[in-house]
């Protein structure tokens, strides 16, 4: 511990690198893969047919982990499922409450999950901010034109 403190004091506090430059400016080349990944791919490619057959046989024998592996590859769980919800047109800040009310109604009726509603809420919020920015821009333009 004392050696570390002494070394820091000699070196002084400061920036170890110039601003804008990391310790390794060239870094890892794009597309480079880890040696473990390369080895795993080599092992799998040598007997991929045998591995697939073994997993399928295990699933047929009732191994639920093997069955899950197969199902995840054949029919993965869909993220961001398509849901049809009718929202009112949002043209002004006053329309935002109508849109959020429609989202809440869809959740209460079971048409949307709370997670889907949260994502839709983010879209409504982003649209509201766009309306607000547009409104501010128009107001500023009118003020500048009147001068």
C-alpha cells in the first residue's frame, strides 16, 4: 500500500493519456474474434450433424432443455409482437391525453400488455415533444418576424 501511494506521488496526479487518445489507439481490429469462439466454432462444425441429432434425440426422450434449445431455434419467442390498437390522431398537445387514454383503455381491456403500452407511451411522448418543438419554432419565427 505504501509503495502504491509513493508511486502515485512520484508520478503525480494527472491524465495518463493525451486528451482524445486512448491507451491503445489502434485497438482490436474490426471483425476480430476471440480464440475461444473460433475453437468452439471449429468443434461444432466438425460434427454439427451429430450434435443436432443428439439434441433432437434427447428432446424426443423427454429432455425439456433439449426441447427448449430446438424450439428457440425453430420458433423463437417474438419480441415486439404486432398489436393493432387504434390511437387518435395527435396534432396538438391536447390530443396527447386522448392517445394515452386510448392506451390505458387497451391495457384494461387486455388488448395490450403493460410492457407494450409502455412502448406505445414512449412513442406518444416522442410525438408530443416533436409537436412542442415545432410549436416553439413557429412561435419564435413569428416573434422574430414581428421585430
